[in-house]
């Protein structure tokens, strides 16, 4: 079983990559799916809560 601290360390390490992927998805599909433009805001909130 993965310890919680190990999980959060892994997640913190991956946040920059996930932020870039999120931005890429919004840039690619945001014109056809305006609701995606909200995703980065919620992702930032999630990061703040977990870090």
C-alpha cells in the first residue's frame, strides 16, 4: 500500500506537467468547448488544497 506522504510527494512532482497538459487541452479544444476554460482555475484550487 502506498503511504499518503509518498502519494502527495509524487503528486506535487507531477503538478507542473499536469498544469501544462491542462493548458494544452484548453488551447486545443477550448474554442469548441468553452466550459474547459474553467478547468485551469479549478486545477489551481486543487493544487492549493493539496500542497
